[in-house]
C-alpha cells in the first residue's frame, strides 16, 4: 500500500479517472521520480484488479518522433492494459466518461506464450498482428505533463480496439501505410516505420523496460506497439484506422 506523496498521487489519479475530472495545479500533485511513477502505475493496476478488472497486456508510449514532439518528452515508456479498456471493433465509446480524449492509430501484437520479461526474451513470443486504435485520455489539466506524471497516469491509457488478427511475420510489419479517418472526416496518414523505425523495435524496447520493471505477459495478451501518427481529438462519430495488409478497426464515439 502506497503512503505519503505516492499515496497522494495514486488517490488523485484514481479520483480523476473515476470522476472524469482533471488534476489541476491547486490539487497538490507531488513531484515524483520516474521509479516512483512506475510504482504508482503498478498500484493503479492493483486497484483496478481489486475492483474486478484484469490485466490483458502492455502498451508502449512515445515510440514515434511525432508523438514525442507533440507531448514534449523524449523517452519510450510502458503502460498496462486491462480488460475494461478493450472496446469491440465498431462498438461505441462514451466521451462523457472521459476528460479530453484523443485517438491514435497503432498496430498490436498478440503474445502466444507466457513471458516473464525479468528473465525471458520476446523471441518467437508473438503469434499475431492486427490494426489497432487507441484512445488516450490524460488525467492532467490541458493534457500537460512531464515524464513521471504520464508514467504514473499509466501512459494516459483509456481504451483500445483491435481489428482481426493475422498470422503475419512481425518482421513484415515495417513500412506499412497507416490511415486514420476521424469523426469530422479528417484523414491522416503515416507509416508503421514511424514506430521507432520499425514496430519490431517496440518489442525490443519492451523487453528492456519489462526486464527493469519485472513485467510479465500471459499467452493471449496484447502489446500495443505505439502510434504511427500524432494523436487527434476523439470527436463524435466513427473513427476508423486501416493498416496496409493488416485490415482495419473502428469505433463510434458519442456523448459530450
């Protein structure tokens, strides 16, 4: 159980997510080191699990130069995915339960065996690839944060949707064209090479981070490799992502 400044950070983030109310300057946020921020992230996951949620994978953050520039940070980070975050392909998302959601196109890997990243490797662990769409929602006012804050906030994770799985060699995921069409008809394009030059490098970074943090993956878990473009506001209506040779995925946002 976290106490002191870490316990305060945990309570502030938990309340912000539950109430869809951002943490503001006057709320007493404590300064954290990066290691302390990961401890808060882990404690947030424990709270979700205690409420009946369950872990279903991991996500990488800030794996593209565009996203790093957009958010003013310069280090790849890792966050946790849970079952309650998973949205069925084409399903509805209530914007009213979020603070200021944004959406980004990604690809996802599926893990085919249990992996203890503290002692194991990711070699031959992936058995599926698909187009993915992630909704991020910082719990800080104005989407403003430093690296420890976004790590503590579980890398702004809010929701994600997955397209149909393909048995594609992970090495073949480089250089694929990515297109996202948002609720107002805006279209952005990118490439999977925006993810650290090749999505496989996201798996390499995950192995390093996971070893340091003692993370585990179970067979069937999902890895979100990171955004192929900068994030855009999640607007009412249909948002769709397509990835060359992998297919597409969509969700329908509604509410204020």
